[in-house]
């Protein structure tokens, strides 16, 4: 098979791996909807949103980290984009808040598309083409650069999965050891208590001259 065709097939496959970041839901008036996602350090995040407009109603959004630092915020949104980057491993929360001037508000439809890491890079933008022209990259070399970024992202994902698997294994081993020693302690306590009860009853019955 032609190497160019193989590269194209692989690019399509890697692109399909990134599908699934879109979400659409119906927002009740005067309600709040939050989405959380865990991201590793040095990750670029880009998002697009679209909200159906209804008179006397508005939707705000705010993005915070686990320390309640505001990364992006906007009021009375209809459609737009947001971009931010993270420096440390953290859990980030994106909240949409519906505000209606009366209690008989209507349901609003919200669409959001979030891309992280290599998915958030614009390989077709003007900046990328300027870099390609500066380094005199050919179209095939540009595809290889994109493929390289995808490969690095996949390697990092596998490293994260391996690290989490190691953490889970260590936690399971620690929990198993704690359960074992706790069970052993309980058995020893039961044996000691049973021995004491037998000795106590034996002395009691002897005192009452019920047994020799």
C-alpha cells in the first residue's frame, strides 16, 4: 500500500479517536448544570458553546479549578468560544447557570464541544501555516507533524493509565493488608474474650459448687 495512503488512513483513525467530546442537553430555568473533568499538566483546553435564546432569560458560565480559581467566565451567553491552559494535574469544573426573570421560564437547549490537548491544536489555522512556511515543511511533513503530536498524546494517555493502574493496585494491596490485620485482631480479641468467659464461668460454677 502507498505510504501516503497508509498515513491518511492512520490520520483518519486517530481523528476518530477524538470524536465524542460534544454534549447537548436541555437546561431548566433557574437551574445549574456542572461538568467535571480531570486533566493532566500542560494541557490546552478549547471549547465552543451555543445556547438557544429566550426572552427574559439568560445563561452564564464559569470555569473553575479545584481551588475555586476562575479560569474563564461570561454572562448572558448565546454562542462563543473559550480557551485556557492548565499547569498542574487538577479537576476542572464547567458550570452553566440559567437565570429567568420569572418562575415560568422555558427550557433552553445548550450545545458544548470541548477539545483538550492535541485535539485543541489548530492544524489548519494561519499560525500553523506560518510555522510550516518558516520551517519549509511540505504537506506530507505537516501531516507527519500532526501524527507525531497524536502519537505523543496517546503515549501520555497510556502513561497516565499505567500510573493510575499502579495507584489502584497499591491501594488494593494496602486495603487488603489492613483488612487482614484487622480481621486477625478481631479474631484474637474474640479468642481472648471467649477464654475469659470460660474461665469466669468455671470459677462461678465452682463457687456455687455446681461443678468440681
